[in-house]
């Protein structure tokens, strides 16, 4: 006689085991799983679960050129979805800043003085426009973060301008130089701070532990400029190592910064520096590793191409996404390829073309793409 079959379902597992399984699921799958039952919906939408899941999620690359393209560096799979109608003409996305799966997007085109600002969660497919106190311009820089002494979801936005491109605009006409937007109250506050530095054009900022960081220059010295959202104050974090032709800044290990240096004229040499923990009193860069191999490509092919994006993976590996022209064909305009590179001390480990287009130079975004972590964090406004 056959023994009776045992009935089994995921709901029969202990709650803590179910939660552990759901932590390992991608956020897109969790959205589909929310209607399963009241218990799952309550868990998946709780702030505790959302931020614990975020802290376990891995980095991806994202770009918005015609469509939304997301590349998973681990599986090397690329997904493509339609560009949200809010970001279609005349509101093309120009640059992004990432924090907790939220993308702060500047929208508009380079020949327009006025810029629009939006917060976007690609996973939730939600977008909110931020109204300016006066106006946004092409000389503005932005940051997004939070006060570490308050709930993490009470996000703030920083705006500051160096008037680099507004030669014919006076200070009074342009509005305040530095201001902070409280997402909780939907209001701007002006900070009594004078901008006497210039941010490196290739650095739109790195968010680390609720604060923002940029490569900046003042009186010929390159250094890391930080903004602490808890006290709403800029700070000089540390000097940069002697500069190469190109410097690229990124978050490292969740609580530090990495700086990748590569000379455009001698691209076979790459140096990667990392800081100690940013919460330490004294922060400085230490050389992490270097690559000196003849097969190393220039991450910035030339100055008319979009800037590359990167992060440092395990085992001292550079994970980068960049644009590169392809020569040798019969095309009047050489096609531009989007290349996924993995580079370590032994040289190039992966050189994978993920996309090809036939437009030349800047045709939509200043950067090739952006590093972000997909999340279920709701829009803060």
C-alpha cells in the first residue's frame, strides 16, 4: 500500500525562514509576491523588511537612452523596458544621483538653461517631480541623503551651484547658491554657505551612509568635498592622490570611497585608491591596487564620449560600463558600443558588448550609465 503523500507549501515554513527566503528574492519578484496573502503583504511593505532587503541587494548598472536598460554584473544579463513617459521628450534624463534605490534625476537637454528635477524608483515605476524654489539650471549639482539621527526614510535633497555656465546671470537672478529640500515637508531652505569651489565635471557625486561626496578643486588642489545631511554642512574630507588625467569616484564597501585614476594618454595604467571608514575622524586615501597591462582599454574613449561608470567588486576587481567607438566598418559614422569590462591586476577578464548604436558623442546622457541598487523604498514625497 502506498504511503499517503505529504502536502507541503511555503506557508507551512516558520515565519523567520520565509523571511530569509524573501530576502534573497529580487525586488521585482517581491512586487509580484505582495498579493499572495496578508502576512506577506504586511512583511514586504514594512520599513524594516524594505531596508534589510536593500542592504542585502547587489549593485546593478542602469542607463536611460531611448529605453531603460539594466545590467546585472553578476549574471551579465541585460533587461530593457520602455522609458517612462515622464522622461520622454522634452524631459530626457541627463544625470542621476543614487541613494537607497532612489534615483535623483536631472532632466532636460544641454542647450536648455532650465533643468527639471525628479525622484524615480525604477522598480516601483514611480516618479515625483520636485518643484524649485526659483529655478534649476545646468550649473547645479545635487545630492540626496538623510539625517543618520532620524528615520532613514526622511530623505533630503541638496542643491548647490557654481555658476560655471551662467556667465550672464547674476546671483540675485539665479536664486540661492545652496539650499536643502525636505521631502517630508516638500519645502526648500536656503543655507548661508558660499560656494568657492568647482566640482569635477566627471563627478556627479557618490552617496555613502546618508551623506554625499564629490571630487572638487579649490586653488589648484583636488580634494573630496562632503556634505553632511545631519548638520547640513559641507566639509573638506581629504586630499586626492596626485591626479591622473581622469578621476572617477564611487562608494566602496558601503562605508568608504574608492577613487579610480586612469590617464587617457596612457590607459594601460590604472590605479585604485580607497579611503578608511568615512565615519573615522581622519580620512585619507590608501593605494588599494594597480593595473598595468597593455590590454587595458581607456574607460573614457575620448572626450566626446559619455563618461564611464564603475564600482570595485570582490578580489580587487574593477567592474565598469563604458562607451567605445568601433572603427573599421563602412559606416559614415562609427557605431558606438556599450562595453561591460571586468579588470583586475591580471588584466582584462571580461570585455562584453551589451549594446550598439550609431549616434555620435553626447546624444542624451553625460554618463554612460549609473550604479544603483534596486529596492522597494517608496518615494519620499
